[in-house]
C-alpha cells in the first residue's frame, strides 16, 4: 500500500507509536519518549496499586492539566523509599524529576547508614498535600476492646503481644515503638513485606494488633472486620469520629500522622519549584479531588516550601531520638 511512498508509511507508524506510548505513560512506560516531549517524572518509592500510588496518580492527573505538561509516574521501589529518593537527589535540578515524598523519607536517616544522599541538603522541599493518621487496630474477634486494655496486657506480659508492620523502619513500626516507649511497655515486632500481608495476618488472628495507615484501616473497620482502638493524631479523625485518639486516652504528647508531598533535587530554580507547588496545591484544593481523597480517609492540606522543610527537619530529629531511645540501630 505504501510501496510508492515509504516516508508516508514511516510518518504514520511514528504517529501510531506515539499515541500508544501516551496511553501507557501512567504505567511508567515510554519514559524516554516522555522526557523528549518535556514530560515531568514523578518517582514513587512504593508499589503500584496501593493507596499512596493511587493518590499520587489522582493528584498528578489534575496537576498536569494546571502545568500544561504530562506528569509520568515511575515506581522505583526499594530500601523503604531510598531508591526513589536517591534517584531524585542525583537528577538534574531542572524541575523535570519529582519525588513523591512521605514520612518514610524522614525516618530513613535514623535507620540507615547507607543512604547516599542527605535528606535535607540534597532536596528542595516543595509541599505536603495529604495527611492521615495511623489506626491502632485489632481483629474484630479480639477480646481487647480499647487502648487501655491493650496496654494493660502489654504491661502484664512484656514482649508477648505481637504487632505486624510493613517492615523494619517503616512509619507503622516506629509509630508503634513510640507508643510502647510512651506507655512504658514492650511489644514483639513481626515485620512483613508490605502493609497488605501485615493486615492479612491481623485479620487472620496471627498477630495481636497493628498500626495501619488510615486509608488501609478505614474500609476494614467500617466492614466490621477490624476494631479500631485509637488514632495516632492528637485530635479525633473525622473519618472515624467515635474512635478516641491516643492523646485523649492518657498520652497527651503523642501526636503522629503520615503525610505525602513533593521534593526535587537541590538547586532546582525557584520558578520551577513555585510552578510545581502551585500546580499540586491547586489540584489538591479541587472539590472533586478533596471529595475523592476524603472518601479514602485522607485529609488535604497545603504546606508551603518553607513549612515543608520545617516539617522534614522536625521529623528527622524526632525519629532519630526515638530510634535511639528504642535501641534501634542504623543498618
């Protein structure tokens, strides 16, 4: 058909390939093509399909419209988020490569001796756009009815109550260690490879309790499969208004939450930082986006770059102090 005009055939073929790649960009394919088209890459240190990944995709879809540039998500899983963070820290500081930052990025410095970047000095911290508590939860069949009973059992039998987490050094792990330290008790840590298997064994009764992220716990609590004993923020969580906070259960200084935000390589021009900040903050404030996030148990917030940097510094210091107090040595 195109024997007489091979260039026409090549042009049509190129056009078809481009459209196929654009359809696959949200899954991380055709990255080289995206870069050549001026697309922005968002590196996510967590597996695709989870709550964090889905929130990143939801907001990035709207932010890309505001920016007028394609935002491509790449899942760079490994080392508790350090693989993605290192890749961004070493990237060209031009605003083309973003990090989906989280509370995990402020925990890593306390637990890893092998980080090949500085969590403060190697990044421009842009914003925090989402926050949610962790939920102290037990199987619905558990005899433990509230946080006080959980802690009383732990005091009576040190290191006997088991808790599951997505792994060593994760936010649920350190948040539980802080609860133990605050209450003067000891639990037995059972690490898993991810939050889903940790929750599965909690549902199956293989462990006594777990601190699950709010979006993960919420549907299981509402379905009656899990019983929520407390939330880790100082105030009650509007998604589970009948569940007390750890603070109101007798530990007023206990106040922790997980968050999601953005960072780029140090030296990225202020104009690029401002453009990224405005795009994502506008996306996070869209009523439809807020409604979708709220249905998942996620609160939208808008932190400025300065506020985000202050939060990162504060949490890095907090987690280092906790790790030292809990005897958790960097590996």
